[in-house]
C-alpha cells in the first residue's frame, strides 16, 4: 500500500474507534444526566414535603395568635391552608410514578383536611363565644391528635424519599466515575488520531503548495482579463469591504471608498434617473447583492462632487455564494452615457411631436366648435343641434325616459328689420337666444336653426315640466320687456311636443311636427298680439 492508502486506513481506524468510544461516552453521559435528573426530582419532593409541613404548622400558629386577639391572622391562616393543599397536590404530581407514596398521600390528605377543618371551626367559634375556653380546648386537643397522625405519615413519606435520594445519589456518582474513565480512554484515542492526522497533513501540505501555485497563476490570468475589460467591476466581501476594483472602476470612481456604507451615494455621486435624488444606500445594486438579491440593469446617474461631467451607467450585481453562504458580491457598471444622450435627444424630439399633436388637436376642436356654433348667439347652430339632439334622444331611449322637443319663433323679426334695420333685428335675435338659454336646464340642448327659428330638446321631461318651463319662459320675456328700452316688445311663439321613450320617428320628422304646432300658436296669437302665451295645450307624440 502507498502512503496515502496507509494514512487513509489509519485515519479510518482512528475514526471508527473514536466513534465507538464517543457512542459509549454519550450513552454514559445520558445515563448520568438521567441519574442527576432523578436526584434533583427526589430533592424537589423532599423540599415540597418540608414546605407542606411548614405551611401546616404556620396555619396552627396563626390560629393560636388569632385566639390571642390578632384578627389579621385570619388572612395568614387562609394563605397557609391554601399553600398546604397546594403542596399536597404538588406531592401527588411529583410522586405519580410511585404507588406506595401515592397511598401514603391518600392516607395523609383526609388528615390534613381534618386538621384545617378544626382550625376553621376554632376561628368560627371564637366570634360569637369568645370566652368559651372549654370548646377551644377541645378543638385544640382534636387538632393535636390529628397533627400527630399527620407528622407520622409525613415522616414515613420523607423517609422513603430520603432512601431514594441516597440510592440515586450513589448511582449518579458511579455514572460520573464511568464517564470520567471513558473520557480518559477517548482522550488517548484522540491523541493517536492526532498523530496519524499529522502524518497525513504533512503529505497534504506539499500538495496544497502545488495547488496554491496553480491558483496564483489563475489569479494572474484573471487580473489580466479584468484589466482589459471596459466595464467597471467592483467586488466586496460579506462585510461590505471592497476587495477588488478593475482599472475601469478606478477611472469611474475618482473618489475612492473602502467599504459599502451610507456615505457612498453622496461621496461617489450616485443619483436616480431624475439626476437630483440621491440613490438610497440600501437600494444600491452591490448592497442588494450582499443580501442575496440578483440585480439586473439598474440605471444610475454618476455625478461625483469633484467632476462637472454627468455620466450614466447600467449596473448589474450578483451575490458570491458558496454552500448557501454569501461570501460577498460583485457589481458590473456599463457606461451608457452616449446612449443616454441619444435617448434624451429622442425624448426631446418625441415631446416636440407630442406638443405639435396637442396643438393640432386643439385647433381641430376649435374648428369643430366653430362649425357647430352659431356666430351671432353662441348657441348650437343647426348642425350642432341636430348632432347633440340625436345623441340625447338615444340616451332617452336607453334610460326609458320621455323627452320634449320645443320649437320657438321670434315674432315680428321682418318688421323690425324693415323699420329699425338689420342691426336691431340681430339684437332681437340675441335677446331671444338669451331668454331661451336662461330658461332651460344646462343638460337641455338649445340651438338656433336659422333666422328667427330656435329648437330645444329637453331630456326627462313630461307635460308638467314642460308647462313649468313655458311659464318660466313667459315670465322672463315679460321681465325683459318691462326692463328694456327697445322700441318694440319681444315676442316668441312656442310649439312643444312631449315624446314617449318608445318614440322612433326621425328627428327631422319630429321637428316638422313641432314646427306645425308653433305655427298654430302663432296663428292663434294673431298679428297684433304681443308676448308669450302659456295657456295653450301641449301636444304629445303617439310614438
């Protein structure tokens, strides 16, 4: 056999011998521990029995002092009695594995309760007949007799436990001697094992030297690789101390730090993407890797206090783990300054395009509003009214609510234009538009269809609400005529059509029907009548 085989064989024999002796020593130690436990247990039983005797005696003393006139001894007696019973129960629990002791406790318990009963009877008898000495003497005799029996039973109980204590103490001492002997033998085998291991170690030392030489060569190769790497590489041990930086890392960090700490972000100028918020220490990729996290592509703004130039890096980190234990961490920084500048330019161009699109959208909305608004009154023009009214009617159909269509015509506009001019006629149209928009709800659609004709669509309207609106409109016209200084009264002819939720006729047809109702009202008013009439009946659609 070669040297290595011999060493391995000797080590194996030593290990087997050590394992055997270790097992024997462990077994003896367990036996010794068990023996010590039983010794301690027996001492606990004896201490509890002594406490029991003491508490029972304290109860008798408290009764005697109470009879002498100290009323506070009642509490002492009650506490001592309660403690005596508690000690008795504790003795039962501690000797549950000893049937003979349990039988002694069975004989002792009624004596204890009898003793306590006599004490309580003596205390009770002292109140109404404080001078009844014969009774107290009799109770004292009873207590003494019971106490004698208790003392006898307690002595027997304690004698048994003392004998157990003696026997178990001897067994514990024998076990201790055996354990000491086994430890001596184990030490001898340990010495032999050390001698054998030393011989093998000398052999391994030469091999380790060869291994170290190989590791040195590998380190040299690794250092050469790190020196040629463009990415910055930083390595820290498990305590956060920096143990390796490649030349790229030294160029990136002009202010060097020795370990990962709370001052790193401010000292090295690590900022978030907004370039103003310092990177939190605990969120640094290297710190997270030291906690076991795998971090990829974290964008960091590098703005060291000593350098005016702002640079950007993409950081990734990994923990260095061996057998589930974190030995350290490594972080890689890739310079993305040029890419970031391109991204910023692209973002600027994108923002400019967005602003241009927003301006175009605003212009389109303005054009749409101009296309659907009446220039003179500001109300919806015919196109805008027809579009919004159609949408409101669809909403009424879905919600199963009735709606009202109103047609209004400004009376005498041609006469105003012929006698006072078209400028005054435009003012009359504007006043009529103001009265109409002020009389209806904001949710109603009010529009000028052209010339002196107006149309209104009321959502969720019935005959009663239509009458209220028509009355409000008449009141506003009257107030306007009363307060104005125009040379003519403002007069409107109104036609109203109440439509059920199931109305399916096109909007143009409904406008034609309500227009006919308006002309009927205009005929009833006559050419020489002014104002707005509210007592005309309302028409209801049959749809």
